[in-house]
C-alpha cells in the first residue's frame, strides 16, 4: 500500500471517517507468491482436526509403574498392573474440560505395547492386568465412541527393546503394528508420530520408512491427520503450551515438490512421499519475508502440546505441581487463541485413573472459560462495513457460524467493521475468526472503542486464522470497530465476539 494511503487511513482512523476513503484506495499491489499463499486451503481432514480445537494426550504405560519418563529396555511386563483402570474416566475428564479429541500412547520409546500385539510379547498380554486379557487401546477407543470424543493414538517409531530396531525388518514390524492399530479400533482421527531416533538394543539407529507409514495411514484411515512428524500437522516447536503471536498455517516447504505436497499432504490420498522439513520451529515461519522466495507453499497448521504436570508420565511427587486453572486458561488463550490446536497431556496414575488434583484443575479451567464465553456482548449489535459489499451481510460475523462470513470483495485488502452494541457494555476479551476454509489472509488488525467521543485503541494483532483470542483491561463502550490493516487478499471475517471474563 502507498505511504499516502497509509497516512490517510491513520489520520481518518483518528477522527472516525475511514468510510470516506474510496474503495480504490484500499487496493494494493501484492506479489504473486503472497496472493498464492492467500488461496492455499486445508484439506477436509485438516478442517475437521482444526475444529476440534482442544484435545488431550494420555501418556500411560510401563513407565507409569517404574516412575520414569524414559523407560529402560525389556522391563518386566509384570510391572504393568493398574488396580482400577477406567478409560471412561479419562475421557470424561477430557470432555468435561471441553476437549473434543484424544491421543493415547499405544507404544512409547521403551517398546512396551498397551495393546496385545500379535507381533511381540512385550505388551499387556504378558502383564497380570486382567490376567493378560486386557487392551488399553480398546478401552480408550470404546470410551471415545460412547462419549462422542474423537480417538487417536501415538506410536513411537523409536523402540529401545525390539531386536529388529536398526534393520529393514523393523520397518515391516512397525507397519504391522501400525496396521493393527488402524484396523482394530474403529475410526481414527489422529495418528501421532515423533521423530525420535536413538539407538536400539543392537546399538544401531533406524532409517524410518516414512513414506510407507504415511501410505498405510492414508489407505486404512483416510480421514485421520498425521501429526507431528507427518504431512498434515506440525509441532509448534516447544512443549510449553504457548504458540506464536503470529501463527501462519500456510508455510513454505522447500524440500518437497508441489506434486509431492499435493499428493501426500493435502487434498488427495497420495503416495506418502512428503517428509516434513526440520526447520519448522523458528519464530517466523510464514510472513511475507519467509514466503517471498518459496518454491512450494503448504497448509501445515500448528499443534501445541503441553503436560498438565512437569512430566509426561505420572509421578507421585508431582501431585502438588499440577497446573492451576488460571495457568491452563492462559495456555488456552495462548494456543487455541493463536491459531493452533491444544494437545494437553493428562497422565493416568498407577491406579489407571486421572488423579483428582488434575481433574479439579481441569474443571476449574472449564468453569472460567464457560463464564467468560457464555455471552457474546456483540451478538445483538448493529454492524456497518466500510467499504460496503452488497453481496455479503456484515452481520454474518455475529451468527456463530464460521462457514458464513463478510468480505469487502476481491482486490480490497483493507476494511473496517463497526459494531454498535446498542448500550454501554463492559468487555475485556476479543474473539476473531477467518473463513479459514478459503485460506488464511489477515496480516494485521486493530480494534478500537469509542470512549468519550474519541476512538481509542483497545488491542491489536497480526494473524487471525481459525481463531484469535485477545485479552485486555476492561473497557466500557457502546461502539467498537475492527480495522483490517493488511491482508494477502480480500479478508473473509467469519466471527467477531466481545466477552467479559469473571472478576
């Protein structure tokens, strides 16, 4: 955008006359690659995953009974003996907190299998639990179906107990186990891999057959996303629970061809040739500066994983270190509220239950969020848009349907939405959503409120994407306005909400 237009927008914002700018001034010359980025879209499986918003992880296995985070090879399966395992209690805890999906550890790096795999004896079938007739994965999958929660699993590619690890035979073994999990437990929403690759019992490291793994998932569970060492979902880069302030779902991937991306990651089943690059952990992944020289762009959204405790497996000495409800709410705003999906780990204890402290903290978080978001203070407001677009009703942003939206129209990159709340209201939270099915476009925005007859900045941000949540000090006002300052194509605003957090 020309400096003169920027100057005019800035000045007219101050005096409330932005609507007087001709629509032609809102247009800007955008490099072809930036426009291309605006039209990269998620696949149906990625849309379904993103709309889960909040999922839970269950780290449970032989490490739970040895009080370890990283297991030892070939430990005695007799150590695995939960006294009162109740997978339905796990799922109720997740659902009660607002989660819509789960990922359960099927096998961690130690190699112990939480299901009776026919390809190894190092599993629950050699444990005293249920006299060797138990199956943790079956119980979790059944509870998910009964309680309406999406089911997923984590299968560690690293296995410090398998004598095959470090040989080509291990890839056959791994795919056999993967096939068991993909075919015996109903619908799978997420298959979670990491890239851990240490030494096995023979001192060798494994060359993983990622294309073969991906191909098998696509064949047997085509609706499942493959994360985070996979082509559908990337790891945010830390285990803190906090995503980037600027989170782009469209990122450059220079190590793969456009054909590979299209086949393996996005709209089609493909042949599994895509391998995620190793540099997806930088602070800036998708800005104009990052994509301007890109060969390939891909929809590759962020998942934020964190444990409710310091460790990922249960440890009794961490019973007093469970994250507080307030801390979990902060994580919620900093993950889901930053265009990511939150994966919160809830480690079951040696009884096979989510501990009471953890459940209490989850309920406290949910109570705060329910009070905060129970009423959209903008819901019955009057909305005016500048520039106007008769083809789209600006009140679409208030209907709580992210499939409907308002847009200023093609070629218009800057716009404003003014909301008259009809009376003075107090609010301190902002919710925004783009019509992310058509791509991610907004690069910067500002929200102001009319206070003492003067428009004052309340908050601002960069990306929106699927969802953006912002917190600020309480404001009392009747009129607010959202200005999109920069966008890669005409912005498509799906949702706008103002809320008041509990005192």
